[in-house]
């Protein structure tokens, strides 16, 4: 008897959580823990900001308030998104069968064909979420305002005028970002300079000794371009992290604890469906449907640097 491939699988709310998590949290920035993740945001979450003036005063015998406390807030609002994708069963079924037999480079092989398809869609969704986190524009379908979009519109954010970055000027340009970081943040454990791929490549090449600002002709440890093994990068003692969602020649400096990604992982508005269309229209197609919530926001604009 032939193996049946008929699929009708549906998950909603908390039952969709593991699939939505795979689609969202495997985005590069989130997977590396480079921002704070706020789960279970169904609509809005208020990020409180506290500001005080000088709190230490000369001592007296009386209780005298010694500071002015100012509370303000920013709102992280998540938006609903969906993925509606139609796949031809025959294009993927052989790959799944092959992986079941062991001919695969993946460590965790999905036990069911529906999980295999959801995993494929989740990977594509994660790529888009990574892009949205940093450069999304709410006016564009399928996107929410990303960090660079929000920061560009905020007068509190520290702006640095940028240029096209290459190995010959990357040290100078990173120096501009480091110099613009507020003194109260310098030395904080979670302070990060977020850079795109082109700046990361330029910095590695410069440190290899082949940029005008490199460490001599042979670079770090006299190894030239062979020295870098995908480990952590630092500049002036500040962690430098490459994030794939940042557009070329843009950089952001901030504490990771000041950047937030919100999502409704346990929300009833989350949904995952896999529908086999064979019983409905006689085709060999499968439809995969994801619905989820996502958005980003930062807490204190004055503690962020945007190089653009």
C-alpha cells in the first residue's frame, strides 16, 4: 500500500508557539541575543524611562527630596503579519524522504512532512524579520518600522554623518561612532556597535593589515587575513556585532538592553496551518499559513547612536 501524503494540520494560539518561535527568533539578531525580547505582547507594551537630576546633596537633619524624578515612556506596538505560501508537494517530498534516510547535513530531521515544510517557511520568514528589525518601513507591506527608521526620525538620537565604508577608512568611521557614544554608556557591559556585512568585511581586512589603518603589513598576530576565525570583534574595548539586517554603510551603537523586539508568542492571534489541497481541488499543492505579531522599539533615544 502506497504511503499517504495527505496533510491537514492546524495550530492556533499557544499550540502555534513553537512554530512561530522558529520563524521569528531564529532571525540573526534575535538568535545571537543582541536585543531584548519581549514575549506575549498582544498589542502594545510601554517602555518606561526614568530621568533624575543630581541626587546627592549635603546632609541635613530633615528629610528633603533631593532630586527631580521624571517619568516618560515609549510604546512598542506589535503588528499582525501573515505568510500565505503555496508549495508543490512533489518538489519537497523527495527531499524529505532523503533526509529521513540519512542523506542530510541537518542534525534534527523533521519527523513529519508538515514539519519539514513549516521549517522551510520559517527559515524564509526569519530572513524577512531580520531585515525588518533594522531597516523595515511600516508603509511597506509586510514590514514594521525598524530601528534605523525609528532612530532617523528621533531628534534625541545621536546622529553621525556617514560615508561609504571600506578597508581604508573603516577604523576612522568606527572611531566616529565610538566618539559619539555618550560618556555615561562607555564601559557598559552590554554596549554594542552593530555593523552590517560590508563594514564587518572592511574591519576584518583592515585588522589583517591590508587597510591603511591596519596593524602593520601582516595584521593581528602577523597572520594577515588568516587571523580571523569568526570570533567576537571589538573596537576601543566595545563589542562589535555584525547583524545581517543592517543595510550597507549604516551602524548603530546602543546597549542591547535598550533595544526591544516584541512578539505575541502565546497569543491567540498566532496561527499555523498546513493544508493539503489534493482533496479540495485535485492538485498536488500544499498551502502553508503563518500568522504572528512583531515589532521593535528602543527605550532611550539619547542613548543610541545612528551612523547613516
